[in-house]
């Protein structure tokens, strides 16, 4: 499939955010599944839950989404017989590994479909399970919708068809498939526009529009805890949509995304918390972008098939680009050659000798005692040694606001990541391509976290990086960061 819709930088960030946000919501909600969370709960990736998950580990929700994403990332049309069979086989491979937690509906279908099913075999098994039980509109297809949503940003008609085909592998009932269609259309609109849709924005492609207009209206006008019966697709969709629409912070603060508040609202509803948070996370990521996801979540995020947040981001990038890599062949390249962009620079931070700051070419000559790398530019899959911890940030050296959707947040979050690694006693290397704009900006923000005033931090960093000149947007962001630190002290 050739995704002919050419995405802007901001749209691509939001497209990747849809899959990453879903995985993060899943891992956040996992530890609270089928509990009654406290009304003031601040969710964290605590692990545990029904499957005894590790902290940061996603559940069956994202595992199935990854099976879909690996097919979609090739650029294949998910409506084709071949693609549907590959997805079905991916589900079977995951199920054969004995996952700790599987939905009742999905488990019944996968057992019936066998170890090496075709797509038709699995869809037939789904129909038979439905005929035996009389219902199959659980939330197990909706929770894995994200990769389908971002595969068809250019074509809403194809999105509707693909959503039905993929959902139908395990969930035969029409209303469950329709929920996937509606959530896919909401996600598509949000990625492309950066705004949550009204019903009229998506109505043209919504099946049974009178029904779904009412369903969404209920979610928009009733409290989130109204939707505690969220084990079925409609209830789960309403729980997620009500939580998103009732969260105040994404409206009130243009500097910082409101992810914490919104995930807290949806998880506090209780019941199927990993799934409702995964569903909400898809649209939250589509609204705020991958760059809005905090490093404290991304850094420990992981799950089947032996994947991390970086793998999620790489797959989502390929899906959104129709299977084609971006500049430098990223994310398919092992190492990006930055040698033409300037010399190798690596020097101690002026206020913390345990932090090295510099340029990307220095990755080829890291000191043996460096234990962690904080990357502010693209790196290849093997560019950082395997034994070295890496935390990456999406930060583009541009003063244009549409290039960095969450600039203030990313700069602060990168500085906090450095602070966290240093607090663990690790020697850290902070870098961008040339050490001219991004590296000094985050190095200055980190100095301010240490209590160094902005002017002193700025002068100190520029003394050791004499070619540094943060762009005007970065300079404004540093002033905002300084004001926040002052106000919080």
C-alpha cells in the first residue's frame, strides 16, 4: 500500500503518538485492572495486575497491536487476504507463547483457529464463537486499533474497510467492529488536524450514524465513572471518550500536555483499566504526539515481542509513511553517518563533570565509563553500544512552532532524564548532531535543575561549547523553564 498522504512533521509526530500512546496507556492501566482505584489515584507503571506484569510491561492489548503493526509497517494493504493471514498468524504466534492475560472472547477464537491459521480460518472461528455464545462485541478488537488507524490516514474509506477486516478476525459482532471504525475515524481526524473532532467531522464515514452520534453524546455529557461497564466495545469507547473530553488540562495549558490527568481519569473508572487506557491513549497520542510522552514512561515500556518504546515508534513511523523509511533510511538503518556535519565533540558539562556533552560523531568514540546516552537527534539501531542505556527525544533544531509540538515539555523532560540518570550515579553523554543548538539548550536546562541561574548556566555551557547558539524558540523555552522553576521554589 502506498500511503499517498504526505504528512507534515507535526502530523507524523501525532501519528506515531497514536500507537505509542496506546501502548503507554496499556502499561499504565495494567496494574489496576479489575480493582477500584482511589478517586485521587495518580497512576504509575507499577506492573502486577491480572498477568503479574513487570513495571512498564504492556498486556495483550499492545501485543496484538504489535502483531498488526509489524504487517502494516511493510506498507501492505491490511484489507488483502495475504495481510489478514499474516496478522492472524501473528496473533497465533503470540498466543502460542502462553501470554499471562488474554480476553475470553479472543482466547476462544485463537484456540479454535489453531496454530497456523489463515485469515479466513480465524474469521470463521470468530463467527462460530459468536454463534455459540450469542455475543462477540468485547473490547478486544478496539484496544488494538491504533496501527490500523494510522495506516489509512490518506483514505477514510479504506480505513473503514480495514478496521472491519482486522477486528473481524476475532470479533464477529457488527457493533464491536463499528466501534473500531468510529475510533479509527476519530484518531485519523485528530492526527491530521491536531484537534479532536465533532461528530459532524467524521459522520460521512460512520456506520449507523444516528446510533453513534448518541453514543458519543452520552460520553461527552456524562461523568467518566458512568462508564464502568467497559468490558464491551461501546462501553470502553465511551469510557475513553468521556475521560478525554472531561480532562481540563489539555485545554488550559498550551505549554504542557495533559496526559497525566487524562490517564488518571480513565484509570480511576476502574474495571478494564489497561484496555480503556490503551483506547484513550490512542487518541491522546494522536492529539499531543509522540513527543508528549514522558521519558519516565517510555524508558521502561516493553512487551511482546521483546520490544521497547523505540520499536513501537519505529513501527509507527513506517506505518505512517506507507512502509518507506525517512531521511538517512531511518528507522531501518543501523548507524547514521554524521561525519559530514562537523567534528566529534565531547566535553564535560561545566557544572557536572559526570555529564559529557557533545555531538553525534562522538558516539563512535565513547569513553568506556559512559553508561547512558541521551540522544536529541536520530540515531541508528546499533549506533549506541548495546551495553549503554539510551534515552531518546524528538527535538528538531528549528524555531518554527509546527516542528516541535511540545517544545517546552521536551526540553524539560530531557533535562529531567539527565538528572535522573545522574542521580543513579551513571556517567552520561548528552548529544545532538553538532552540539550547536539542541545539546546546549538541554545542558542549560539541566544546569538550572541543579540550581544554577539561567544567565550563569547559559554562559557556562557556551564557554565549553563555543560554537553553540540555541535557536530563538529554544531560548524562549529556556526562559519559560527558568520561570517555572522560580515559581515552584
